C-alpha cells in the first residue's frame, strides 16, 4: 500500500494484468491530423505524447490529465509531462481543474486541508511565425475557447496578424442566421484587438519611473537638512492613507459612485458583444466584470 493507506492504497490495489496491442498517434497521423489533443488515460499520458511527437507539430494545444504524486505504477508526474511538451513547443497555461483528496486515514479532529493530487493541465503552442496561416487561427481559437483572451491577443501581435486592413463579417451578427464559422469569429477578434487603443495594463516600469529616479529614492539627505513639504495635496494623501482601510474604501466608493453608475449602465465593449453574440454570455460577463474592476478596483 506504500505511503498511502486508503485512496491510493487498498482501494486501488491491482487485481489482474492484461496484455493489449496499441498503435501510436504518429502511425495514423496522415489519416487523423491533430488540431488539438485531449488526454485522460490514467497515467499513460506521457507515453502517448511521446508517440505523437510528429502529429503534435501541427496542433494548437494539449489538455491532459496530470498527477502530482505516484498514483499509478511508474506513471509520469506533471513535471515530466510539462518538460516534454515544452520541448515540443508548447507552454503551460493553467490547470483547468484540480482534484484534492485525503489519502490517509486518521481521526476526524486531524482532518483539515487536503492534498492536491491530480488535475487537467492546459498547454498551448508558443506563437511563432513558422506556423502556417491555418495554424495561427487555430491557436487563437483554442486560446479563446479556454477563455485565454490575453494569450490570444498576444498571438495576434506576435504573429503579425494585427495588420488586417478590411473589417471581416461580424460573426455575432451572422451567428443569428447560422452562417458564421469559427474562422469568422477569429477574424472578428483579430480586428477588434488590432484597433484597441485603451490603456495597457499592467503599466511598464519605464512608464512609471526611470532607473535614476528609482535609485534616487535611497539617496536621502541628512535629517538636519531636509525641508518640510507643505504641499496640501501630498498632506491630504498621507492623511487619507492613515485612515482605516474600510473607511478608505467607503470614501472612494462614494466618490466614484456616479462614474460607477454610468459605467454599469453603459454599452458593452466590442469584445463583450463578440462573445455575447456567439452564445458565450458567461465569458462576456466575466470580461465586463474584469474591465469594471480595473477601472474601479475597490468596488
């Protein structure tokens, strides 16, 4: 039973072994080309990925089950899978879900936080200009399908797709008549992010301060020669920062309430309308909330 006495111990002890023949994905690559690969094969994911190295050259991404401890005998852990997919040109984006459990038996009072044992990990192709035109769009679509809008926008920039001159057919309008395709959706996304001129977040350090200004903060004159700063704005700012945090938040909410109401009742952004039009209302809502919180961070 090893280190665990229940979940990965007697409850998962081998009952019998069976031999079976297999075929690699590379052996059927010509017949079944891969755009995106999803794997959940109970510990054999790395072996399958190694047998699909050639097939994955054209894939936009991989979502695979990964483990953080030895659940199956000799199975690869997350680090090994991540390293191999990095080698193939993919990068880890996030865990799409994580499973926690308590693999040891103990008295009830000893139970609290569980261990994260396994989950599903998303990897997307690192964008580069060696990708074919069709691959570029599929990569952006895969990123958008998983809600990775920032990654998709990054791909648009890195792949030099932000040079589209003509506005494509608007898919969230065409969607109502059933004529839009996934490619139309990507074209519209590219058009929207290419013309966005709003403030970029987070700001670059060079936009906030120079290296000389940053270093000067540590070159304070002797206390006896310092001048008292009587700037009323700075004085009020320091006074405000001395207030309790809850009171600060309450004051800011009152101050920004009119802007909050106008924003909340305002029109959705083009990006929000795009997702709303293709039936991704939840994504549109998340975008709106994210945009709102960046403008009014204390609400």
